[in-house]
C-alpha cells in the first residue's frame, strides 16, 4: 500500500479510533497495548505493532478494537488470509465496524473478487461521512463489472466529494458516454483536463473529435481516430472512449477497430469487449457480436447490460435456446426490467417451456397493465399448457383494457374459436377486420368460424374478401370448401384450378381438387391429383 493511504488512515482511522466507533477504551493493560500499537503503526513499523497486539494469543473476551488493529496490521504486512480471519472475527463481535468491512473490501478487490468487494464497500460508501475512498472504489467496481446505473450513482457522489480529482471526472465522463448522454460526458471530459488528469492531451483530442463529428468534419475526426490507433502506449480505455464517441455519433463502423484494438491490448477490459459487442449489434452483425460479449461476461458475469446484449445477439439469430441463460441472468440482476422479463418469457415459450413463462408474464401484467403484448404472449403460453379457459380470461382482460386494439378483439375471438364457441367468436373477428381492413388474418378467422357454424354463404363471402386482399392458400381452400358445401362444384373446380399455379407445392390444394374431380366423376383427373399429393408428401421438407 502507498504512503498516501497510510496517512489517510492515520488521520481518520488511527488518531480517531475511539471517537468514530463510540467504543470506550477499558482501563489497564488493553489501553496501553492499543496506544503502543498505534505508535508503531504511525511510524510504519507494522511488525512491532503486531508483536504489541499479540496476534494469535487466545483471549477470554475478544475486543473488537484489538481484533480490528490486528487485521489492519496483518493486511499492511500482506498476510491477507490471517488479516481476513481477524477482521471477520472483529465483525462477529461488532457487526457495525465499518473499518473492518473497508479493509475486507480492499482485500477482496486486490484478490480480483469484485462482487465480494462491492458487498464489503457498500455500507462503507453509504456511511456519513464515507469510510476513506469507498465511494470511488465501489463506483469503479460497478463500472468494471458492467453495472452502469450503480457506477453512475457512486461515481457522482465521489466526484461531488472530490471535484478536483481528474481521474474520477474522466471515469464519470465515460459513464455518461456509455449511457448516451454526450453533453454531460463532454462537460466531465473538460473538467478532467482542467484537473490535469493523466492523458489530458488525449482527452483533449477526444473532445476535439466529438466537436468534429458534431460539425460533420469527418476528415478531422478520422485523423484523430488514426492517431489513437497508431499510439501503442495509449491507455486502452482512451481507445474505448473514442470508439464510444464515434458510436454515439451514429458511426459504429468507425468505432469497431478502436474497440478491437483496445481489447487486443487489454484482453481483460470489460469495456473494450462489451462495446465491441454492442457495435457489432448496431451494425446488425449479431453473429460476430457473440464472442466479445461472451468475453465481457467472462470478466463480469453479473453484468445486466452484457447479459442483455448477448441475449439480444442470440435472439436476432432466432437462437432462443442460447438466449435463455443470459436473459435469466439479466432478469436476476434487475427484476424491475419488464422488457427483459418479457423477452425471457418469449424465450421460454419458444424453447418449449411455456410453464416457466406464465408467472413472469402474470407479474409483468400486474406491474405494467398497459402493455398489450404481454397479454398476448400469456394467452399463447396458457394455451400451450392446456389452460384454455384461463387463456380466455386473459383475452377478456385484454379486450376490456384495449377495446379499440384490433389484436385484442382478434385474440379473444381466436380463444373462443379454440373452445368451439364459434357463434360468439364471429362478431369479434368481424370487429378486428373492420378496425384493420387491410389485415387478412381476422377475415380468415371470421370465415372459418362462419363455416364451422354452418353459415356457408357468409363464410364464402368472407373468404372471397380475404382472397382479394391476399391470395392466401388458406383463403382459397376455405372458399373452395364453402362452394363444395353449397354443392357448387363447378365453381369450386374453377377456383382451385385457377389458383393451382400459385400454390402448386401445396399438397392440400391438390387433395381438395382430387376430391372435387371425384365428386363430379372425373376419375382419371382425381387419380392424377392423388398421385401428386403422394409425391409431395414423400418429398423431403
């Protein structure tokens, strides 16, 4: 640890040990021991301080201050397992000892255990006043693990406490930049330069590039980009920052090489890998996005943003199976994100696990009752689990909440039709068709329930409306069957023959035509159509 760190502890944690904890020193030897130990700590002689504290000696009644000082001294001597034991024992005696938690956070952070470190630092950062630099540390840990909302909260607090810290201001600028808040980012970048942070000249170039992009000065922006790419000693995070500048200006293609170079120079950079994956997603290169996003999750498995981005990459490839795990992680990280919860429910449904989706969807509807899509996915999941009456109840709720939404009328109509309640379904299909005259699906549903209800003339007229919109094979077959039911076989033959060129690959079309031929005595033509049906059904799909 640095001398600067020691000085801070002398001021805050050594000289004021008794007053900060409210612990009153007991009389006699213990007080003398602690006083002697602090003198050695002040001189930086931690070995003698440890001897004075009598590490390892059994005690009838453990004292939290003694335990803490032992842990602190062992930590300074880099005897971390022993320090951890002493500090955890101190917390068992005094659970509110924030100084012990702070040192345990430092130990976890140095051991590359960010999640554990965050847990220790959280109460230290939230204290008033905070313990040492806990807000800065926890802000960086959240940033490094891709938890941007928390990173922003703590880094803003840290900057408010130490506005002269250029490194903190640079990090806050990066957080704003990642969130797409370019004006706020520009202000913090400028402040970081004024505070003379490291790489101030490069940060100045970042700002110049942003101004060039705003002024559509592509030549100047690309010149700066090339200088960054050709600067081998440049901090990789500055490459990421410049890449984010291009991405924020709607040029992710120019950002890709910056992110790639940053990831090559620092393979353990979460930001480089994560932003490279995002750039690939924005370029609709979802397959290429997977590897860098998986790398970012290797570095920060709990990052909601990285899990969500990886899930989206899989969904864009229609790969819902691999999307499930990152979606589950994203929802676990933020149970209030209804978009992620909705996408997870769709993934469950698409991967044959609709029962898992149902409680998520019900909770989403309760929390956000004004999103109609959630109702419709829940209806599908309930049907897939043979809960058709429950699906009808949800469809009824959707229609009551969204009476002028055609999908709501259609959804309830389809559910009634599934339950065989064709007469009740008919007016709802008609309403959906009236609300969207160019949409063929309500017409197909209406025609089908009319046909099943025995209203063949009405069904034929509806199917003919559908055919005028879209010569869909379902509409043609439905109209042909209505004509057969009405014993208008010649018209059915004409319709099917005229439609055959458009639907020659439909075995059902050939089968229906063979039946018509058989009904009118054209045996040879019927047999020919039957052979075609057999050929089509034996062809590989």
